[in-house]
C-alpha cells in the first residue's frame, strides 16, 4: 500500500460536490430534492490522459465532480429499473476501497491469503439460509455478481444433477434463463403466461406430460422482470406430482431476483423444506448495494457435482466466476445489520403501498395500469414520447412501460412523475388523431382503460 492513505487519497469530499452531502454528514445522504428538472445525462467524452498532458484540460477531480453532480441531479428520475439507490452506509464503508478484497473460490474453505471478506460473505449467506429455511450444515452458496450469475449457477447445478433434463421457464422469465439454456446447450421449453405474467400451469402440465421420459429442470420466477408476477411454487410442485415426476426426476431453481426480499414478508413461499434445489436474488435490487451483486443458495449435497480442486488458489471451486468482489458481501452484511428483518418488512410494505398509490392515481385519471398482488411494479401505457421515456429512465416493452416503486421512491417523486405524465399526455392525445394504446391483451381488459375498452363496458 506504500504511501496511500485513506485521508489523503480517498477522502470522499475530494470528489463529492458540496450539494450532494450537506455539511459533509455522510450518514444523512438521502434522495436529493432537485428543484429544477434535469436533462438526461450526456456522454462525458472521457479519455484516458497521460499524467504529463493534463495541464490544459480539467483535473481528474473536476471530471469526477462533474460526473457525480450529474448523477446526483438525475437521482429522482430513476424510477424504471429495480435498483435501490437509497443506502446510507457508503461513508462508513468507503475506507475499504483502499484494499483489494477478492473472494475467489469457496467461501466456506480457509483462504490462504488475507485480503478477502469471506467471513462477511458466510454471515450474509447464513442470514439468507435462515430466511429460506435451510440448516447451516445443509446448504452451500456464495455471493455472486448478480441475479444472472445466480440463475446460471442454479440451472447448472440442475443440469449436473439431471444431465438429460429439459429446462422449463415461462415466457416472462428473465433473459438470463434463455442465456443459460443456450450456454449449456439444454433443451428448453418456454411456457405460456397469463395476462398478468404468471406461468400458465396447464401449459406446463401439457409439456411435462409430453416430455415424460426426461427429467425436468424448472426455473420458477418469484417476481417477473416486467410485470412482477409470481409463479406459484406450490402449484408447480403439485403439477409435477400430478404428472408423475418423482423427486429424483426434477430440479427447481427459484429466481427471486427482486421479490426474494418482499415475498417472505407477505406470503412465505420460498422454503428449502420444499423440494427445491436453489434460490437466487440480486443484492443490489431490493436490499441495495452500490455494486451489482447477488446471493445464490443451494443444497450442500448437490455441490460436489460441480466442485473442482484448484491448486493455484488452494481451494475448491464450485462458483461461476474466478475473482469475486469482496466488497459486496460487506455492503450486504452492513445493510442487513442496519435494517434487520423488521426494516425490510417495513420497506416492502411502504413500497407496495406506494405502488398501489401510483396505480390508483393512474386509474383515476383514466390511464391503463396494472399492479400484481404483492408486487411493487406498476405497468402502464407506454408514454408516447421517447424524450419522456428517457427523462424518467423508463423501461418499455411493446405498448407497456413500468415504474418499479423501490425503497426511496417517495410519494413526492410519484406525484412529480404523475403530474409530468398528465401534462405531457394532454399534448400527445389532444388532437384526437392519436389515441392511447389498447392494453387489454397485455394487462387484461379490467386494467385497460382505452376508449375501445370503455365503449365495450
Ligand atoms: C427476474 C429476474 N431475474 C434475474 C435478473 C437479473 O439480475 P441481474 O441484473 O442482477 O443480473 C433480473 C433483473 O432484472 C430479474 O428481473
């Protein structure tokens, strides 16, 4: 580390605009109230410059301040993706940036180097094992780079246990599931979904019966990416039973990327007391973390199929990546300790109430919208202006857009978004030549308030 010192080289205020953190009190970092609407961020045209050639241009600190300033101005317009950007712990944890922390290999085995955080990683994994009801000596897991890696891992465990298995996932499952099928060259059955985005169990049944000779590896989505629908694990297990699949003929991976920390507080569906093989979540989604990360948990007895002894790292490796981010487990551990189950439950309740509030306002104003039970994702008509979509950083599919009401998205932000939408909508649809889209096929006729549906009712 030589001459590096945190005070000198990592002082957060060096690169933090004064407006971002009042009085330098980092514990007080909250979503900022930005008075004037800002424009989407432009490309900063950053280049790597040689140390001796910077005399004419802005200093590195200046470039960073400019960047942080832009991000801080846009923070209240980040409502279209499931990222919790409301964490207050970065100042306490910032000194960790002076160390390279690498959790390469198996977190449960003694590491031969000191610069890792596997103690924190195991603490986090134990917390999730407890949440998902599996004994400490019965599970294995690791902190991943995100939900995608968790899915790749869970499906790989399934494939190693049942090499001839067919992968089943709904049409609304995350694209990483299809990616896994492609990477592992697995047969893949895509199951239909209801208008709400939930797996169509009769279609699943028909395909399971059709493929009866082969084992089934089923990806169950606990909170779909776009509509926040929850595939019912219990119905899927019953369907497998009805189709005559015994425990050794199926493997279930639960992709609970966003809802994994919401569902347990509403309807505890995820449990290793049921015959499931693995569960994954994204750490940066509902819990929140500055760097992408996730948690993957599976049964210990399954992991020997994947474990390889690696002499170079003096460890056994059953993970997907090589080097793993050692900072992420510490951020996750810190957040879990600060919030606890009660704090997360409170977050889930507030987000769900705020999502209902947004859906209620949209419906009252005659705008098509849908919110699945226990979801925090409000699906509504796609705004008719790409600039508006970009401004609010919305995600869109076909004629739909969605707002993910994450922790930190206040009623004030929701109102500001709603008022902006109403104002712009008047312009888009004022002449009467363009009409709001019909969403009956996408979110159900009861949620669609387009003029055609109104006429029909
Ligand atoms: C259901 C679901 N699974 C997996 C993922 C992928 O997670 P990540 O972006 O952490 O890789 C997402 C991301 O939105 C998701 O919604």
